[in-house]
C-alpha cells in the first residue's frame, strides 16, 4: 500500500467512514456490497468511493502526510 493510500485509509477510519465535506458514508471496499447495504444504485456507490483529498494541493507544496490528507467521496473530490 502506498503512503497516500495508507494515509487515506487512516483518514477514512478517523472520520468514521464519512466524507470530510458532505459527511455522507463512503465506500472503501466493493461498491456492489456497499450499494446493497445502503439500498443505493451501483453508480451512486461509485460516486461515494473514498478518495484521498489534499487540504493543501500538491501543486501548492502540499505533502502526502497524514496531516494534509482527508478522506473525501469521489463526488466531492471532483467538484
């Protein structure tokens, strides 16, 4: 597991599996299982996939450190 993946997983756990921005539960495993568990479509489950979000962007000098990484759903991260 890469450093950024490891820090994303730690952030996911620290945030109780909820998106840093919208506070909605995120998918960290199989989207099909997540969709079935939450009664949502597979497309919605994929939008709720957990991603690593840099609080300070890498292009602005942000690092891949745990203090700069939060877990955000794919939808929020792409906005």
